[in-house]
C-alpha cells in the first residue's frame, strides 16, 4: 500500500477491482464533503494480515487492503 504523509492514528485503504462494473457507486459533490465508495470484491477467497500491518481481503472480483494490524484488531475488540 502506498505510504503517504498522515497522522499516526490514521488508517489508509486501497481497493483494487477487476472491472469497473464491480463498482456500484461513487458519490461526492466536492472534496470537502463525505465521499461514499460502494462496490463488491465478489466472494471472499481469503483474508489475512500482510506487510505486517495490512488487513487484506481477497475476493473473486478484487482486493480490499486496510492499514489495520492484529494489535489494532485486539484493541478495537476490547472497546
């Protein structure tokens, strides 16, 4: 996943789709407002932590990567 300048608490994500037809909706009116991305990565083939701190969900139609480690998962679960 691309490294960029961001706060330590921020979480990055990347979505890779096999086809634009897998993207259901992209909605924003300007960059200052909320942006909604909706689509499908298809049927889940596997999920794993890669690159140390990236949760990777691999589907039949694409891949979703989130900057989110096992430690982050444990902390979030304890709420």
